[in-house]
């Protein structure tokens, strides 16, 4: 094992063959954390001794012939996912004393697959907009994005090969774009949210960060599956993401570049980058416009999200309002004012949008769209604009951000592919195809 930049897929093979032990691997990541953490500050909780103890146990299991598909691989966990042996603080001092009594389903599945839980990564306050301490590894004066800030930054600075995040608006795809890593948000319902901080049952979705498409496929396959403890969990068959990520599409895919109503928010250098991509893909991209009604999706998304926040965080608001940021107080108070008619109307429009897209994907293989408005913004007071994620999160559609572009300052910018509901396999196949086509 020569480098922390080796893929997780290759690491698993090296561990299985006995070329390296999990303890050696974990210790090399601990060294990297010691080197990088003082600048990047991606970790909310990190205990090297706990990580080494897990690795030793993993090596003992290896000797007795037991191998999970993530055997011995370190993973970072966003600090809104419950972990029985680590605190879960949700990015707020209000929850500093809350003890997680059990592992959430995601962490249980990771442990069953043999992963090493390296620690808890920084999230924004209650996974909303107020930033945590994390900085962008490419430029410490810029935001890493939010709310899965620490997870994206930890993977980008090779403190872990894989990390878990979540998205209620743009909290996986945007930080992946800013930090120059792969970010994948599956179809809503594929990965359980049991014992994960709930912001909005209608919108919350689990996602992952990695440095390659294959690594994203590897970890996602371990997490996808029905869980009766999540009311939106899906019984759909588990997609074979790793196998399809290595396949060529049966024919060259046709991508739709949708002129969304907020294209004017796109930085000029990113718009130029997309023009170059369209030129490179010669005839495989068609520009189209959505029906007018789609311009209202950000408003409907906001009504649902803020109404649900008012419910989810009523305890924090009523008992500890003085410990909440102005941003979250304002969102909760707006959420209290929406009528049930407005809320239900915004919810029913999700099905309307998805009916349209179901038909749409008979003609197109994927949607090609920006992951974010541009490079990570300067300053650490904001986590950036999630507008290029809102429509797909609202619909629950699977999306992946690929680090294919650079902005004018040489910083990464993601290219996002979106697929139809439960067509995550096609998404991965097309993502691999796109990566092979674009010269970087």
C-alpha cells in the first residue's frame, strides 16, 4: 500500500490478500489526519485509539477467515448519524450532551460490512446553513460547502477514503463540487435514515463521498436496502452499482442539458466549461427547457423544508432558542406561518414533477447539469448556494457530482448527472462513460 490515494476498491483487495493489515492502513490515515486536521478541521469527534481498536478487531476477523465487502476500510460519518460509541452533536451545542444509545442503520450496515468508523465529521448547525469550523482543503479561505462539510473535506484531503453525508437541499452534491470529490445521492428511499437527525421526512436523503465512481458504488451497495424503521424505505431490488460502473453503456447515452430558470446564477467560467463539455460530447447533448411550472420548485421545496424544520426543531426552538443562530430561527419561524394548504400543495407537486420526468427519461439517458453555481465562494460565513440541487432533491431523483471542471482560480467545480427514480444503475454507467470522455 504505497499511497492514501489508492482507491478503496484496491485497498479491499490488498487487505483480503494480506498485503496490508487494517491496523497499518488505519494508522496511515491517522498520520494524515494529524498532518491535515489542524488546517482543514473536518472532524467533530476523532479518537485514534478507538479507530486502532476497531482495526485490530478487523485483523483478527480476517485471520479467522471473515471478510466483509468493506473489510478494514476507514469511513467518516457526518455528525447527525447516531453512533453508539461516539457522541452525536448535530452541529449544535444544544445536543452536546445527547448520548447516542444505538448505531443508526447506516453505521450498523457499515460495521457489518467490516468498515472502520474513523470518527464524526463536522456538520453545519442542525444540518442547515450556519457553517461549522471546516475549511476547504483546496483553499482554506473558502467554504467546503454544507451541510456535509466535514465529510467532503475529509475525503478531499485523504483523511479517509469514504465518508457519509446527507442532503435535504444541496448538502452532498455542493460540498462534493467545492471539494473536488465524487458525491452521490441515491434515489430517495434506497438508504435508510433511521436514527439520523430528521430535518424533513419528505426531503432528507443519505449520500456518500469518495474519490472515484467505483468507490462510491462499493460503499453504496453496502448501505442500500429496505429498513422497516424508515417510513420511506424502498423495497426495490438492490442495484448492482459496482458491476455497472465498469460497463460501457449499450449505446452512447443522450444527455439533456436543461436550461433551468436560475441559469443566470451560473458563474461565467462554469458556463464556459459546460460549453466545452457539450462540444467534446458532439451530438450526445441536447439543450432543452423545462415547462414553466418547474420554476416554482425552489419555492415549494422551501415551504416543505421550513414547515418540517418548524416541527422537527420545535423542542430546540422552545427550550433553547438563545443557542440557535439567527438563520435557523428565521427558517423555523417562516415554517410556522405556512398553511396546511400551502404545505400539502407543495407536497403533491412532487408527484406531478416525477410523472413528467418519468416520461422525459424515455427520450434521455441522464440530465447533465452543474453541481453548483461555481467554485467554492470566498469566506467561511456561508456554505454557498444549493440552487442547482434543489429540483433533484425535491423529486428524490438520484444524482452524482463528478470533479470534471476547474474554475478561473483553478479550484474544482463538479458536473452533475441526474437519472430517473430507481435508475441508479444507469446513472453509474453513464457517470463512468462521462468520466472517460472528458479530458481533464
